[in-house]
């Protein structure tokens, strides 16, 4: 069994389920967010590194798209996801 690349990251112990229940998606989306189509074999840490500047921000993508975590079954090629242009805007609402 492979070891998760998300283990021991800065947000490894982040309580996603509680945060997802407390944060309203409408409160963290912004007009300047953009949409991205997932490609085959892409990972959230790769997308976060490319667009947010750091792979450790993969959890922000999960939060903005109401994913249960980095292995959510809805994350298949062709899925359109929302990505923020302003990380601080999202973090300040948590």
C-alpha cells in the first residue's frame, strides 16, 4: 500500500468535516475566482502548486469545491473545479 503524499503536510490534521459544515461556500467564493477542468492523473497538490503557489494549499481547493478531501470520488477527469485567486480571502473567512 502506498503512503499518502498528503500525510505530514502542514494541514494533515485539519478537521475538514467540521470546517466544511461551518463554512458556507457562498461566503468564500469571489467574482475573480476561475474555473479549471481536471485532467487525467492530476492531483490537488499539483494544481495548488501551479495556481496557488504552494502544493500545501490543496485543502483550499477542497474547501472551495466542497470535496471531502483529496481523494473525493467526484474528482475525475473532466470535473470543473473553482480556484481562488486570493488565498487570503478564503483563509480570513475560516
